[in-house]
C-alpha cells in the first residue's frame, strides 16, 4: 500500500517531470473523493479536509488517516515546526489523553520511526492491549441452554420431560446456564481484528492480529446487514478490562465507510478536527490539574446568555470552552488552534478581533477575573510558552490574556498549564 504524508495546510504536488516524487494523479483523485465523502459525513465545509488543484493536494485543518483503495494519506498537525515523527507522537499522545488510553501498556515506543504512520501506531496499541486481555480469557456471559441429555445437568424441564420425552425416559430434558464467549462485545472486537488485518502494512501488526483472529474462533461474525450491536454491550466489573478496547473498537469501526455493514466500498478514515481535539485535550488536562489544586472545572459551560429583551426573556446563548473557579475567582479559557505571528499595531500577534470580542463577552457574562486565549506555541514566537500578553478592557478593567502551550513535549503540558494558572492566581490577575 502506498502511503503519503502531509502537514496541516501543506500541499503535495502531483507527480510530473518537475516533481518525480509527487503523488500520482490517480491516487490524488481517489484520496480526494474519499475526503469529500468524509467532509459530508462530518459536516465540514468543502475543502476543510482536502483540496484538489491542478498542481496537487492541499491539506486543511483536519488530521488523521484517509485510506482509499491501495493508497493512504496521513495528515499531521503542525506542532512547533517539528518534524513528522514529533508531530505524530504528539498527536497520538493528545488522542491518548482524550480517549483515556493507557500508554504505559501500549508498547508503541518502538513505532516512533518514519515508516509507521498514526494508523499503524493505533493498531499496535489496540493489538497489544487485546493480546494481553485475551490471554487472561475472553469475557463470557451466561446463556440459558435447553438440551436432552443422558444425565441431569442443571434443572429438569418438567413440562418437556412428561410430554415430549414421555416415551424416552432414558433422556432428560435439562435447562442450565453455560458460559459462552459469543457475546456482542467479542463480536465487535473480532470484527475490528478482521478489518485491521486488511488495513495494516506493518509485519509485526499483521502477526499480532493473525494470532488474535484465532482467539475468536468460538465467536460468530457480525451480520453485515445489521447495525453494530453497540447498545447490547454492557461494561461492568466482569469485563471492565475491556472498556478501553471497546472504545477503540468503536473508533476503528466508525472509520470504515459502508464496508462493515453492506460489504461495499473500501474507504477508511480516522479523522480529527484539530480545533476540537485541542479544546478537548486542554480541557481534560485542566480538569486533572483542577482536581489537584482545588479548582472547580466545567467544560463547555456553564450555559448562559448575552442579552435579554424588553420583557426579560434571555437571548443569544453562550458557553465557554473551559470555566475555572476557586476561592471566588473565575477564569475562562478559550482554546484556539491557530498559529500566532509577530505583528504589532492594532492586531498584536495576529489575533483575530472577533476572538477578542468573544472573550470580552465571556468576561462580562461570567464576571470573570481573567479570560485567557490559549494557542499552540510556535517557534516563530520570541518568548517562551506561557502568558505572552496581558490586556485590560478600557470599560470594565477586566483582564484579557494571551497564552501558549508547547505541544512538542506532551509530558510537560500539565506543568505548563499549572504555571499559567499560578501566574493568573498569585497576584497577577
């Protein structure tokens, strides 16, 4: 399978005499067609995922993997102008935090090479976790079995014994419970193994998945004419170890277009809008920090309104990305997946006026002591990550701050965010 890689907003030229290492037009068209279908499913504007020009393919602000036929395209975020390997690792770690993946048991450190894209890393994580889980035993559930046996097992089905088996007393109509691995959860896990085995091109992933396929021999295949039995899966204390695997299985199966249900199409995509992922990632991080440092943290809330009409009816709803409160102080954080740049005058750092107006609204509606516009850090900035600019509104004197976090080292994110909160709450707000 031919694999191509792009960064956000990067363009890959079509193969030609001038660009012999470019992407063949046939592959570019196949990937573009698959991207158009995904844009419709995700309700994205045209071109937000991929644009096709006479000169080549141009990525938008959606990252992940697109598979179309026998080629696939990996789109990576622009992280501090880092190389593909660092961007891929950062993206995977952001996904891990937002999806509650246990990286300590992932075994993906060996996949940091340029030859393994995001899909292969996620496949390895899933395969390793599933391999460990099935060697402890597949989750099973009790099914009621009715059978005619030569010995009593469970309970005697009296009505059947004295009617249907009245003439053959040597056979006993038994009803008993039997542990069975053929459960909706195992059927879903098996379906993912089957699909990933077709998608992976990594030899070790192929070996792991092939071994796993044999572990599900007693599990029936999903009926492709029916929807996935997601609502029939119940995670409880008996199968809690499979919660992460189930969540990843839903993610993988959602990436296959049509093929799981009707056997049609070969398209596959794992796509993530970076503005949404960045917001969710920072929110998860701040929620963890808040629980340790005494902040009450609300994500996507609390809901309020900007205006009220002449009879007192409220209108124009609003909810901030992240709302923090401690000791009577309120901080509102709004994440922006945009690249700041050096500029002065009326638009410092190239910040959009509409973003500033939005933050002023939050400051007023939520009586915030400070509102923070939080961006990813870039190498273009002469300052270190953290609070870059402090502004005060001319009317109410509320604080509007601009801050960045460096994503090239995800392990330091909590420390970076804690420092920003400390600067905000210890005499600086």
